[in-house]
């Protein structure tokens, strides 16, 4: 009789533990978001008080702050011996930033793109993504590889600051800062926010990693899958919130800049610094090298033809991005669970959906290039010049 009653008790206990792990993930995400908000407000206030350029604050502090949750989770995951969760977090976050965040943001309202972002920042993002894929090819991101990725981030920040000053570009939108006056109280409050933010990030990352690892173990899936899905979406919430706020304020061009900057920091700072901190580097799971990282590269490249189309992402293009992300999530779930529909789903995606999207993007790029050439020729004709000159 005792044995017959013990099975339901064990089942109930297992369900309770699983629910607790889900709550840990939710709590961890909340702590990460709150910590990132406190960190950026405190750091920005101190920077303003010290007379640091608003341009530098926008380019470095804001982008770094939105990547703070990814950094905290990645460092915590590698420290806990879960490199798959660490890689999945960064790769999944970058994919979510482009396809999910930009997609839904563009569906809400067309997103304008600054020319500097298309001509400089997007190519840097693509270049760093290629670099991350290449250094991962041997199955590990070493400390030397991390230095290389981090150096690319530093170079991008320096060139962005110099370029912005020379061209008199508008600085990226800054986070709200605390009101400063002659009293040192506000500075101490900013320092307190800074410390609290760092503390929340540390605690939140440990709570989230613990819950995510427990869920992966209970479901029998890898840490990579959990990192690509739940954790990646959760750590992309700051970017989503920033984009939505920018659109509501009429700063639609800020959405792309925030996303591209965050992706650059995710690769250069999060992966690079994590590989340096842990001397042995970060092991990279084979599935991430064969599928997820190439998809991250493909999503980055897909921004080119879309952005070139009048330097704006319209609603149907945003819907296409969001649809691609949904299709990717379905594939990850089917693959993780070994569902029988995986083979047919993969065939449809590889031989129909993806080629159709590729042809559409190529046609858009060719159309936009042709339109730009036509405008230049029309301008030359009005000025009495030949196209050759």
C-alpha cells in the first residue's frame, strides 16, 4: 500500500520541483532586467557628472548595458560547467535581436535606419559574426580568440566615436539619468545604483542558470537548446524594451542601432571576455557550429538587402523576420524532442521556404541598387553631366 501511494507522491514532487525551476528562471530574468536598468542609470549619471561625452555614453554605456544580462549569464554558465548554455545564450540572443525584436518592432511601425549603421555598423557586426564562426570551427573559443573578438569591439567603439565627432552625427539616445546638482548626494545615489545593478546581475545570472540547467536536465535536452530558446529570449528583453520605447518616442531609427550595437557587444564583449576570463576558453557544441552560428550569420547578412531598400524596414519585412524566427524555434523544439515531423519540416524549410526568402532578398537588393543608379543618373542629367563623369 505504501509503494502504491509513493508513485503519485514522487510525481507530484517532480512537478513541484519543475515549477520551482521555471519560477527560478523567471526570477532570474527579472533580476537581470532590473540589474541592467540600475547599472545603466548609475553609470550614465556618473559619466555625465564626470563630463564624459554624451556620444561616448550612447555608443558604449547603452550598448554595453543592454548586453549586461548576456554577459552575466554567459560568465555564470561557463563557471558552472555549462558551455552549451553560454554559447546558446549569445547565439540565440543575436538571432532573437534581429529576427524577433526587429521583426516585431517593424510590424508595429516601419523602422528607419541611419546610413552610418548600414555602411559601417552592420558590416562590422557581420565581420565579427564571421570571426566568431571561424574561431569556433575547432570546437573551442580560446583566450587568444577572445582577445581577437574583444579587440574588434574596441576598434569599432573607437572608430564610431571618431566618425561621430567628424561628421557631427547625433548621439544615440541615452538612458535617463538621475538629476544632478551641486550636492554629492546624487552621485552617491548613482554609485549605489551601480553597485546594486552589478549585484542583481550576479545573483540573477546564478538563479537563471540554476533554473535553466535543472529544466534541461528534467526535459532531457541540452543546455544549448535551453540557451537558444528560453534564456536567449529572456536576455533579449532589454533590447525589445529599448526598441519599443524608441518607436513610441518617434526615434524609430534607434531600434536598428540598438540591436546592431548589442549584437556587436554580445560577440566582442560577452564571448571575447568570457573566453579570456576562463583560461581554457569556451567549448563550442558541434550543433552550434553546424547550424545555429551559421544561422546567426545569415540573419546578420539578411539585414543588408532589407536595410538598403530605402534605409527602412517596412511591416511586411518585419513580419518575414518574425516568421523566420518562429520557424527556427519550431525546428529547435522538434529537433530537441526528436519529433517524427522533423524530417518533413526540415525538407520544406530547406527546399522551399529558405530559397524563396533568399530570392526575395536578392531581388530587393538588385531593385534598390538599380533605383539608386537611376537616381544618380537623373541627377547627373539635371546638372548637364554625362553618367560617365
